[in-house]
C-alpha cells in the first residue's frame, strides 16, 4: 500500500494498493490506471509513484528473508 494525493481534492490523501497499478502516465498530470480500469489523477509525479512502489515492495520482501 502506498499513500498518494488526489489532484485538487479536499480530502486529497488516500492509500492505494500498489499491486493494482497497471500503468502510470504523465500527461502533464499523473494518471494512474488500475487493473480494474479505473483511472486516478494524483499530485505526485510518475517518478515519485515508482519510488513509492519500489519502497513498498522492498519492505514486503525484507519480511520474507
């Protein structure tokens, strides 16, 4: 799970299941497409999302050692 912020929203921060991310586009807003087909527009850059997903996965695999 990663924390991201909705673009221009009052309740902007939410937690997203990183395993559901299919694609991330910078158009110039960051659009995350989930495996369900739902699209989310977030404040973070594509690079930030990738970093958060990598940190999340490292934390999970650290527990399997």
